[in-house]
């Protein structure tokens, strides 16, 4: 079952594969998304504008967007 976060006035489902530190992973994800949205390059901002879901596996987050080519991997650490 996905967890839901609110980012850019949208509700985004977050799928976490490892349940050991899901709270820490969510906190890291939210801060990384905010930083990338404010200071990231155009490619990252384009992905964040069309973000539909996030998948966290260990210390990496896969950002899925509407366009498959805009999907990115983001390190949380």
C-alpha cells in the first residue's frame, strides 16, 4: 500500500520497498524534492512538474512522470 505525500499541491503516492526506515526515507525524499524544485536544473524541474509517483528502494528514489523519458533516479543520501 502506498504512502501519500503532498508536493506542489498534488498528492503523490510513494512506494517504499524496505519498511525498516520508511519515516526517515520520507523525510529525506521531501527535503530532496523541495531542494531540487527550488535549485534543480530544467530537466529535473520538468520531471517534478509531471510527477505521478515515487518508488524508494534503499537510498534511491525513482521519480516517475507522465512522460516515460522524464523518469529520474534521485539519491536520497
